[in-house]
C-alpha cells in the first residue's frame, strides 16, 4: 500500500515540497516523475517544476528509463553523485580521520592519520585536523564534488559546537566547531563519535531485523575508549544532558583500577583496546589478531577476559533497553572471532536468559564514526534542500 504524504500548505510550502521530492528520489530512485507525484501527493506539474529546480541545483540527475506499469518508458530520476557532498572528520585517542561521501552516501575519499593525541596540546591536534580536512576538501574539489558542510566525531560530550569534556584526551570546554570552521571555511557540526558510529551502522552497515533495516540497537565502539550509541526507532537517543551511551564508564569490576573518569573498574579499564594489548603482551592490534589466530594462549585469555567484562556491561544494557541487537564495532569487531563466545556466555550468566543475545559484528569497523559523520551532512541536505540552496554562493 502506498503511503501518501500530503503537501504542505503553509508559508514554507516550496521548501517542504522540495524535501518531499528529493526524499522520495533518495528512498525509491531510480523513479519516474509520475511515480514521485503518486507517492508524495503532489501534482505532476508541481513535481516537474520542483525536479527542474533540483536538477539545476545538481542534486538530482536523470538516467535511463524508469519502469512503468504501462505506456512509454519515463526518464528515471536519481540522486546526483556529483551533487552536494559531506565531509566527515574524526578525532580519536590514537588517530585522526577524514571521509568524503557523495549525495548517494558512497565514499569518495578516506584518510586515517595514526597519532597518539592524549598528551598533545589541543591547538596542535586541531591544526592537524584542519590540515586533514583541507586535504580531503582538495580531493573533493578535484572530483567536482561541492562540500555542503562538515561534521566532526569526538570521543566525548559535545554541546552546541563545544567539546564539553573528553576523558581520554583531557579536553574541557573547547570551541572546536568554530576553530574548524575558521580553518576550512565550511559550516561545522560536532557529535559524539559513538552516536555517529551507530548512525553509520544504521545507514551503511546493512543490518536487518525481521526483514527490515535495523532501527533499534546499541552499537558498541571498542577502541582505546569504549562508547555506546543507542538507536531507538531509527533515532539516536542522547539523554536529557546529551550524555547517554557512556558504556565505557559502566562499572563492571568494583574496586578495580582507577579510570580516567575518576571511577574504578569501568568497562574501559577492563576491556579497552589498550588493556587487552597489555594483558596479551602485544604491541598492536595487528600483533594481537595474529597471536590469537596462531593460538597464543595469553592473547586468547586476554580477549576472552575482555569479552566477559563486556558481557557484564551489556547484560544491563539488554535488561534496561531490550534492543533488537547489539552491534560490536571497532576493536571488538576485529576480535569478534575470539571475543563473542565469552561475551554471549557472560550475558546469559548475568541475565539468566535462555535465548542467546543477538550479537552482530560491524562490517564498517573503526570507520563507522567518520562515515556516519559524512552521512549526517548529506542526509541533512536531502532532508532540507532549500536550506542547502540558500547557502550556496
């Protein structure tokens, strides 16, 4: 059954209708003008005019004939790969990253710069991120991709363009969005990296639940820090103070080692990437995975121990939120072959559940956050093309 969306009749009618048409093309393209009119409830003449505007703006392209029920083939409308692009940036404890995606969500540029940012001056890290961003912008320009804006993934709490705190970097009250905007000339938004990783999984991860895209889940970002992105009904749940999802600071071992947040026995201190490497006596993740694959008992024990602690934290998540699935990302995805058995057993032990939890492994890995950041930009263009057009020179 076709769900009809009534066209808006208020003062913002054109803006709303541009969004209706572009959104329909994004959801169902390649699609004919006639089919867009049927699905949106707009008249064919209105759709024709709006499509002309969106083609002129470079947001819609025309391809081969679209399938029709009868009559002559109609020209198909699709999102324009050369239209507005999004720049995703990420600051993490041990790397900086950039990704450009086109309007269809396809990656067009990707760079990761490995660097320990924990003891560096904020200004130096910001300067490096601006350099990474401008290199990405140069690649986008060379490909004929106009950047609409940038979104930065940060491993901490962000509010209104400010990094309020990042426990693993030691930052507090950093006006990061303004600094990046000044250095790149782009509009810049900030978001918690775990939230963006969850969005990246939902949009690009290909996970399903009962035959439909997964829209209720918790994504666990396993890096040096551990974060949780909570998705409910297709939307990120941020909490009353934008601090929801701090899974890494759930206490799993009372009386355990002191954490950077000031607590003791946090999941991050018991199952973070750095802790696993130290217990396994391995220098890098590549070394650790190689050791596990070779059957090194110390490495296998370290990963299994981390999996058990992760299960303790996730048992509470499952009890409180009842998500359709848990998606393991970052280092946890890399180690999934040796981690998930211990994690699932720990969850069952602490919840008493007879049915095993649905544990999914991210295919995006450590790229989920930066891809989610870039995807956020292009999806905002699709949701409000009139605002994008108003910002164009």
